[in-house]
């Protein structure tokens, strides 16, 4: 029986149960009272049969993509591998084709696994060990952090779990256990270790053992958004001569809080010796200050020659963050040999001066964030010199909340000096006292500008104080191109006639003034002295 015949038979049985058609009879027995109802049902039946007849039938022969005899397994694996590289995972429709499902479970396609998608009731020891043996054999990156998902993996024996990873996942290079409350001493051969946004305090001893076991294999260490006990001990273990991490490239210490009343100390010179390949250093809004060092230690330190990103930003109202301790000496110690620096974030650094920034050895800086800095509020600062140094390479500049009008206008004009050669794409002037003429100049000369923030700029006219992106920047450029220059003087006041007792000395003005005055008697005119 075909699908069409089966649906017609099923419809007959449904009509038969309603008393419309009798079994074995083609005649319809409808009473006069049921005639209208029967006609309606007959019309519905005709429509249903017509829809069934016009419906496209499924092909009897399977397509070659779903047939294992016609489609080679190696070809389908390559296709799935390309999809995984592009999209991150295979679509759910794969499980509806038996051949596709069998190929999708190949361990070769599981080179990156995010186990946060597993339902909470399946997050057990048995499940994770089964995944390690059957799916994660060729995996390179495993994410088991729960920063965005409620609940965590119910792994009772973490030691056995890590030993299984070490034994069976030989290609593993990344492991994220963010939010785990218990960390054991032994770690697999990974190059990335993340503990971001843990729900409990991090003890120093597991991380010290981590550096001892991984040593040269560790390339990324993320401790952001945590409360850390023994921070100095952790950093000493990563920069010690015997347990250092020479291949560490990323160190994220953002938003770290400590238990002690005093701030934690970071020995910069020791970190530079232990991690010479560091490329990214983030100490944003953390209770970490630079530890003092002798002149001998500073001279012997090699610096960070590979550093590309340095973030020392902090909240202006928080007196305990890193930004409160950053001064010219700190910047010089951190960037003494960083000629490859691409991003510098010193927002909120109240002790940093323009001379400290000008001496930065990098010449091709691309991202500069100076919002709420001391130099943006000083009237005689060298903000223009700072911008001129990197005007040829800057892609993004943040000068928000700058109150020094003259240095700010000069800095914005310096960004436009390169003209069409300027690479500037993002300019943030929110809450600043920038004038209109520098804005018109930078819009006219920086053709690559993609976004400009003019919110709360009190010196600008009404109607343009907002954020502009994309085509809106072009519209703003065209609207300001033909706008006349204003000197800020109300010309209606200067055109008024002078009052009595303040007449000008020229006779022409006296005649013009007397014409505008009310009619006076000849005797009153004789009393006027010029």
C-alpha cells in the first residue's frame, strides 16, 4: 500500500466512525436534518483527497548523500569537517539520517567540545568518562566552565577525571574549568587554563602545582573575575627560575579581588624574566599594585619584548585598583622594550603624565584609551604630542570626558594631519569639551572614520550630540561641510542703538541714533552734549 492509499483509507475510517459513510457501501445515508452537515463534510473530504493527490510523493530511491553505498565515508567526513570549522558544530538535522549520524560521531570531528550544552542530569562521572573514551580522543579544546549555565558537572573524583584526560586526550591543548569549586593538583598537558568567574575563592596551592606540572606547556592563563588568596605566591611560581612559564602568551588578571586589606603586589621584573614571550597582559580594575624594585633589578630585566596589549584601566572612584598606582615609572618598567605594542589602555590612571606616555618605545600603536586620565584634564598638557606620535597608525582613540579644551582641540586636529593617509576608524569624545571646528576637520580629512561619539559634548551645538556609525558619519560630514563658522558672539546685541549717556563720537552715528529715538523738543536737543 502506497502512502496515498494509506491516507485515503485512514480518512475513510475516520469518516466511518462519525456515521457519514457506512462500511461496504458507496451510498451516503443522510437524513434531511443532517443534509447540510453531510454536504459540509463531503466538501472537506473532497478537499483533503485533492490535497493528497496533489502532494508530492517521496522518492523511492535514496539520494546519494544519505546512501553509504554511493557516498564514501571519507568524503562525508571532509564535508562535515569543513562545516565544523566554519560554523563550530554540525546542525541538529544530522541525527535524522542514520549514515550522517554514524559519521558525525567520529572522534576526528570532535576537535573542540563545549560540554556546557549537556543537560544537567547527565553531568555525571560516568558520562564524562564515556565522552573521554568515545568522543574526546582527538579533542584539542574542552570547555566545562559554567559561567553562563546554571549548575556544574557533578564530578566527584577530579583526580581520576584529569588522569583520564592525560591518558586518552593526547592532543588536548585547552581546558576551561571556570566556576569549579575544587581543583586538584595534577593537570593534563594543556596550554590554556581558565578559571574565569569562579563562585568561590581560589586557593594558591593548586595554581602553584599547576605551574610546576605544566611549566613550558602553558600559553594562556585566565584568572579574571575571581577572589584570590595568595596572589603573590601564584605569580612567584609562574616567574620562578625552576617553575617558570617561558611560553606564556596571555595573562588575564582583570577584576581580581583579594582577602587582605592591602593590595596584592606584582613583581614585574620577575614576571618579565619568567615569561619573556608574553603578548597580552590585562590588569584591569584589579586590586594589584606594582611591587617596588631596585635599580639593579630594573636594569637587569629584559622587559616584555613581545608584548602587544597592555591594559591598566580602573574605575575613577575606586582607590584600590591598579590605575591608582600607575605612574610614569610603572609604565617605563612595563614597556621598556615593548616595541611591538598595539593596544594601550590607561583609562583612569590619575598619576600618569604626558611625558611618561611620550617615552613609550612603540611607534605603531593602533588602539589608545586615555579616558579620565590626568593628562586629559590638565590645561597645559602635551596631549597633542602624544597623538602626533601615533597619528599615522591609530585605528581607535578614546578621549572621553576630557575637560581641557585647548589641548583636546589640538589633539583632535593632530589626528587629521595625515589626511587621506589616516587609518582612524573609531573616535570617542563622549562628555568632552571639544569644539566644533576640530570635529569638522577630522570628519573632512579622515575618510576611514567609521564611528564617532559626540554624546554630552557641551561645546557643540544642539542636534549633533549623539553617536554616529557607518553611513551616519557621512551624513554628519555632509551636514557640517557647508555650515558657516560661528565665533560664539550674539550679533543681535551689537546691532542695538546705544543708550542715553553713551553716544558715540562720530556724527553719522549721532544722526542714526537720533532718528531711532523718540521725537524730542528742540529745547531737549540743545541739552545733548557729544
